[in-house]
């Protein structure tokens, strides 16, 4: 059963309840949220859930949502990602106004706060190596041990930290750690690392810094600097919350944000890990970050998914406190709902078979009126040229049709959508026995697709005039992975890739008006599915991506093993 997104988006989830209560009780006058991507890859559909949640709450409660780049790891971060993230958030329909921030803008303040913590005896410079720190940290069931440097004099830590900043020490030789509790049950509180030495150029601050704050030392403080009221993040940060709170309690920060965690989005047949997505791109399994099979926002856009469909999907899945996996069909359902409503219908033939109508006058061209959208009469009609030679879909003809195949066959009459009834009189084959042409006749009394004597053919086919058809390349897309849980049970994730996720069809023929269809618009090729122009299109040589199939009852019947 499907639930209408509009009713769901008004249903409060546990985060909206907290926000509403905080406003009601006067804890906040204005709600301020943020979306905090790390610019180390393109955004994916999981991020879209977080974007819709953060920007959605701000919008619903009359507050604001910041876009903040969490750019604390210069090794993996790039300007290309910063640009794509902004474009993708905008495309999804959200606007941060003037509230664009970068954690790197706060580096000076964060450094001062680190010095403050050292001065208060709550942080120290540690000379242990990364391996030693790991070893001293202990395990879940075993307390950690104090570093021998834990009790070094405050003055010494202050001096060393300053020299770390000046670049006097190589990477990995020293770190700054919080001085909390090496036997805390929560490992995140066992003197977590706050700063590390990294002699790496940063996309925004260049070579100014060679010490960089860790995520934990940047995130909460950035929230506090910006006056974030509700810092909404995914569940893996729940165990970081005590540290988030500890830092805010022990620093002279200007505000006290509250961290709230929700379940991250997982989808069947899909991987949402930037590390994996980066490998798919770098190792050329796909055409790039915006490959139409990628779960990235850029990929979904290139695939022809409308932003509205993605927002509806986010509203439908809601927000929960425990992890689950959503069927990819649910995303596709939300997208089809939107496309069915807005996508204009056009004729296209993917695997063409020639039809010659023997009793139709040579050289004559008629303009047939065809509905743009049978679901929406207000979308009007269009003129489609009709003539003696046409193309139909090869699949729509069978020489010896089995039961339940109702389309064209020798001696049988079918309807050409919004045109005429035609009857197949003769099958023409080449020397190899391949069918190359059907000789047919038409009934002039059925113009527009209805018969005055009430005859009703069992099938209606799409078609395209041979004198007007435009050649096109069509790329058929299917799920990138061939199983619902790629890489599960220790399988190699890349062995689960679907070898048939992209099929390129050359020699397709489309309605000539589609040449003018801009990238970003999606249409329905009647009876075939939803398609959108790809950015690889060139003048006179359009390329179309299949966004989604239609629901195909014939395929369903075949799958159930009924006649085919
Ligand atoms: P990945 O694990 O794919 O590398 P990430 O969590 O490191 O992603 P960030 O750029 O840090 O990526 O994420 C920005 C925000 O988006 C964070 O608040 C994060 O919690 C949220 N987010 C990331 N992935 C998901 C997801 N699958 N579902 C919901 N929210 C997500
Ligand atoms: Mg992250």
C-alpha cells in the first residue's frame, strides 16, 4: 500500500517533536539547523535525507538552515566537491541564503580554544605514535592506560602546541589530546585526539596551517559559533555525543547546541559510502560521479529523477531512531508518481521495424492530434506526422504469436495510437530469414484511433513516421548492483556489480521535437518508460537515458511463467 507523501510530511517525527517543544517552552526563539557535509565527494541520496530534514525543519518552524562545510581534512577535500555540493543542495530546492560557512573559517578560534583547554589542564601534547595511542586506548571491555606524557607541565604542552603550529615537527610525531578519562566506558572519552600535524595544503586556507582539528574538536564548536540550536546527525555520532557535550561544557562557547541522532538511510541494491563511490569513479566502473547509475544527487539528476520525487521520497520514509533498509522500489515509486503527473508523452522506437501501409497514398503526410498527457487533459495535444512508411517496435510484432500476445501478427488488426487501425498482410524477410518489413493496410474510417462500427483491437502500438524520425542513442539503466545487499556476508562488493546495469542502444528513432528537449527535462516514451536527454547529446545526435521503466504487465506475466 502506498501512503501519500503530503500527509506524511505533516506528521511529526521525534525530532520535530523536540523542536516544537523547545519553541513552546521558550528554550529557543528561532530554530537554527545546519547541513554539514565534508567536501570529500559528491552528495548521495542519503545526504538528501539529511538535507530535507535539516532544511525542512528550518522551513516548517520559521527558522534557518546553514550550509557548513566540515573541511578539516585537507588530504581528501577538493574545490570540485565544494562546488558540486552547493549545486546539488540548490537543485534539491533548498537555500541557505547568506549562511554559507566553512569549519576552516573557525581555525583561529578553534586553535585559541585548544590553547584555553591546555591552560585549564584539560588537554596535553602527547608524543606517542598513532600505534601506541591505539594500544594505550584499551578495548571495550578493558580500560586504557595513561600516556606517559599525560601529566607533562602545562607550560610544556603550550610551548609544544605552538611549535606544532609553526611547523617544527613532522606529521604524526605529536598530537594534542583532551585530558578526560582513560578508563571511561565510552572509548571516545579516553583522551581523544583533538589536533594532529598535517603538512598538507588546504583548498581554502592553503599553507597557513599544518595542524588541523579532528572532527570532534571542530563540529560542536562550529555549531556553537553559529548558534545552531539542533545539531541533527546520523546514529554513528551517538557515541560521540558525550565528547560533544564535554567540549561545549569546558570551553567558553557562545551558545549550547543540542545534538540529536537519527537513522541513516540505507537502500537495497545501493551502496551509500563515499569511499566506495570514489572507488567506482576512480576505477572507471562508472562514467563519473554523475553516472546515471550512481546514487549521487548528480547521478540521479542525470538519470532524470526530478528533485520533487526525491523530496517526496524523503518525506515518505520519515525519520527514525533505529537503522533499517529501504526498498529501492520505494524511491522509484516516488519518482514515477511525479513523472506520471508531469512528464509529457512522446513517441520513440528503440528497436525499429518498418511498416509500409500499402493502401495509404504515397507522399501524403497527415498531422495527427495526440494527447500530451492522458493523465492531465490540460497538458493539451500535439501534432504528430503520419505517412505511408512508419516504424514500430520490433517487439510489437510476432510471426507466430503465443496466447496472450495481443499485438501485431499476420492477419491481425491493431490500433496505432491516435492514428489508424492497421492490419498486417505480409511479412518481408531478408536472405538470412530476418524480418525486415511488414506490409499492412489501414482503415481510413478509424482516423484518430476509433472505429465507427465499434471494433476494438486488443492492442495499441506507438509508432513514428519514417520521414520524420530522428536517430538517437538510448542508454537503458538498471540497478548498479545485482543483489539487494551488495558486499554482505563478506562478499567482494565489486563482484556484486550488475554487469547489465547499462545497455547502450544505437539506431533508436525518436520524435523529432525531442531534439529541442533541454537536459533536465524528463518525458515518457509511450509504452517504454521515462527518458531524459543526457549531457553527452550533440546536435543531430541526441542521447537519452532511461530514467525508469513503466510498470509492464506483460513482463510481469512472463516473469510469473504464464504464456509468453
Ligand atoms: P559517507 O559515510 O558516505 O562517507 P559521511 O557521513 O562521511 O558519508 P558527510 O559529508 O560527513 O558524509 O555527511 C554530511 C551529513 O550527511 C552528516 O550529517 C551525515 O550524518 C549525513 N549523512 C551521511 N550519510 C547519510 C545517510 N546515508 N543517511 C542520512 N544522512 C546521512
Ligand atoms: Mg562524515
